[in-house]
């Protein structure tokens, strides 16, 4: 077996020899990868926080947003270039640490990085700020006076490792609001954030000391508390229990922005189910399931399919199963850990033993699972998560509207709904789904590929990070008689 070693993290202002390093081991095929992650003490963490804050005061806060966007765009251009060393590292090692199929990772990275090019970032900023100039200086307010937005004094990121390169979202958000950032690596994906920090330092050296990437084991100890005590804003991804525990250890004055578990689903109207559209739609639905094996918060767990079309719901479920079988040949599902495989088997067993009229389509040992449920609208089963790893429930309904009260029962966990319907049906359903708690409605096939600037969990990506300072019109008017030209 070939052994490779990579040093992760990014620690401006600290010397490698002064830091303790711990090895995380990953194996795939004939490769054993040893990733060295930095283990800082509380005093080192405090020194790092002071360093990135001071660097941001000197460089980042004075940079126009357009210059920051240009720097990110140049970094993305390199990450999209398959001949670039950073892109080659990502393609070589992210499949090893994540276990995902290499082609799946390659295509996923390309689609992801394209959402952070300059034009998309400008849309990203404009989505939250009617006048993006408020990030650079005071701008006239419509009600009179002026207003300016200030980013956090120190933004701390706590990342999950279920999707490769997930850290890019929050790092870019921090840069756009000119916040010094320190991110905590996930043990399951400890590579990309450090690579991005190094790449950004190469394409725009003034940013080299404005962000750092650290690691600690589990919830952390004194070193984590030392960092959290320095932060005025913490942006965190992960399980709900982990996020709740993190919330409780933060100072009461710290702004906490959590992104926890979510439950996605799809809705297929009868107008999308003729003999030409239905097979193509099933292919798109299968892609939404296949991308990172449903590990994203936007991945579907259930498809509600209307009866009464040329292609009945059961036939759509068969199409979906066939497409999942095809995708398994092209993008094999990663090998499951014992606990993960047990969860899938338990879910399949629950389908087979259910008192409800469920049918499990396809071989039980396949690397995908489709459960078909035929019920009356008055007796629909609750919306529940599947076992993930390409497992899905297809539920036949007489009307998609009948499923809305069912999904509304999971209001706290709703985020993305994929909808295939005509314009009138789309907007009618969107209104009801929004009231039920859904925050994102996408085309089936795009559920697992959010647009740049989407409102994550229904919130503002950038506005939630800033505080606004206003010069009221009264102060502006009072200043006029004191001007030198007033005499």
C-alpha cells in the first residue's frame, strides 16, 4: 500500500515547529493517506486570533468589495483549471478522504466552483445589499442620513465534513463582509479549507494573514473555548445536538448562526408525467440523490408523485430505480461503514414489514433503494428521513396539495423542495410550501446544486453577518451649520 502525507490547516503568524501535529488516517484502494492537522494550545489560539484581526485591520477592511471579488474569482479560475496544482490535489485526495467516487467529486467540484466566479459573487452581494457600497463606506439612506455595514471583528467557522469543500461557502461569505476568519476543520474532510487559504494568499498576498484554519478533536477543550471567547460571530454546520452543545458554550453576546440537519423532498405534478417527460425527470431526480449520496442538507428523501397522468407513480418509481442502477455503474456508491450499512438494511426492513402498502423496488443488496408507497390522500405517511446513501421513498398522491400538511409537520427541518410542475401549479404550491416552512424551491435535478447567493435556511448569507451603523438625518442636518462654508 502506498503511503502519502499531507499537512492540513493554515496558521499565519505561527511556526510549524512550534505547533503539535496529529495524524488523521484515510485509506482507499491501495493508498493510505496521512493528514497532519494542527493541535494548538489556548495561548496559541489567542495569538492566532490577534494575528488575523490585526491583518484584517491593515488589509482586508480597507479593500473595496470589488477587489475582494476579483481575488476570489482568480482563485476560482485556478480551481476550475484541471492543470492547476490545487485542482489536481483536490481531485486526487478529496475522493480518498470522503470515500466518494472520483468522477462524482470532479463533477461536483466543477459545478460548485462555478457558483463563485465574479459575476455570481456580484449577484451574491446584490442579493443582500441594495447598494453594495455600504460594505465600503457610508452610503445615502432612502429615509435620509447614511448607513454602513461592518463585518464581524472575528468570524469563527465550524465546518461539517459530509460534503467536500463545504467550507468554501462560509469562507467566501466572511471575505465579502471583510471579516477576519478562523475555521475549524472537520475530521472527515480536513483538506480543502487549508488549500483555499493558501491559494488565496498566492493570488492576492495582502489576504495571506487575514484568515486561518485550525483543528481540534471532537468538541474541543480549552483551545476551543479560547477561540470562541475571542469571536463575536460563530457560523457552524453539523448535527442538531452538536450545534446545541456549541450554542451553550458560547458567551451570551456572541452571535450564533447554526445550520443543522434538514429534510428535502420532491413533488412531481401530473403535467410532468407524460411518456417523454417522465423518464428524463426520473434521470434528474436520480442525480439529485446520487450527488454525495444524499449527504447534503438539500438532498431529497421523498418524492410525492401525482396520479392521473399517462405515466403512473409506480412507473415513475421504476424509472427512478433504473436510473439509480445506471448511475451506480458510472458513479459507484462509496463503501459503507458497518453502522451505515446496518441503517440501510434496517430502513429496507422497515419498508418490507410496514403495515402500510409499501413495495421495495429492486434487489435488497443493490447500492440504492426505492420504496414505493400507494395510499389515499387522507392516509399519507409522515415525511421522514430515509437511510441516505441513495435510498428514497416514492409516494403516490391524488393531489400534491394533500402532501403539504404532511410536510408541514416537519417545519423545523424543512429547507429544499424540488418541484416539477407547470407555472400555475408551481406558484400555487410554492405559496403553500413557503407557509409550511420550506425555504428553497428548486427544479428537480438542481436540488443538490444551490444557486450562488441562495438564502441558506431562509436567512441572509451576508446580512446576518454584519451590523449596520447609521448616521441619522438629524446628525447630518446638525452638521451643516458647523461647516466651514456655513459662515
